[in-house]
C-alpha cells in the first residue's frame, strides 16, 4: 500500500480537529458569536459614559477652581486634571473603536456597540438641547399634569435639601 503525501489545507485541519477535539473546533475566526445581546444595558452604559465625559469636558474651569479651593498640592491638581484629560482621550478612542466594530462586525457584538453608540447619541442630544425646547414641552402639558410635576419636583427638592451632607461618613460593610 502506498501513501500519497499532500499538503494539508485549512479545511482538512478543521475536519480533523472536529474528529479529535470537538470542543476546540468551534473557536477561531470562523466561530459562532456567543456574545449575549443586551440592548438596554449597553444603551444605558453609553448614555451614562457619555454624560459623564461631556460633564467633565464642559466643566474644566469649575473643576480647577474646586481643586484650588481644597488643600491638595499643586502636583495632585496636575495629576487629577491629567487623569481627566486621559479619560477624555480614551473615551474618544473607544468611541472610534465601537464605530469601527459597527462597520466591520456581524452579530451581537455589532448590536451591542450600536446600542452603546445610541446611548452616546442620546446623551449628547440631551446635553446640547436648548432649554427652550424643554420649556415648550412643559407648556404642552395640561394644568393637571403640570401641577403633578411641580409638586413632585418640590417634594424631591425639599427632601434632598434637608439632608445634612456635612455629617455623612464613608463606611465599609466589614465594619472598618
């Protein structure tokens, strides 16, 4: 009996791998995407992330003034502001990577990145919406709905305003 030697192709290797170790055969570039789709979670994560980043970026002078009023050293001020600048830079890069993932991937990863960018877009829209739009929307409400909203706002403002934040103490669950 004579054996012919031929070069093994990728499909030959994959077929043999399926025979020998079926658990490893599904992994690799052609493997099925097992990422779980979580549209609400990723939309909220994108919204929160972008809202924090926009808040930090738009209030740089307030942050600097707040740091100068405290008792931290100048080097610490620079480290904090540098860390915030790094947060903004990394956020920009991550937004670009999620955009590239939408353009190139298929499946749940693409869907999750799309939902994250939807949340980012919603936060950016909310932050940059002029106050007149909210006032016009409030004006559309009838008198009963308007009074309910005003009463809820007043009760929340009263209950949160009466808390003495100066007496707040940070504690851990282990008693330290």
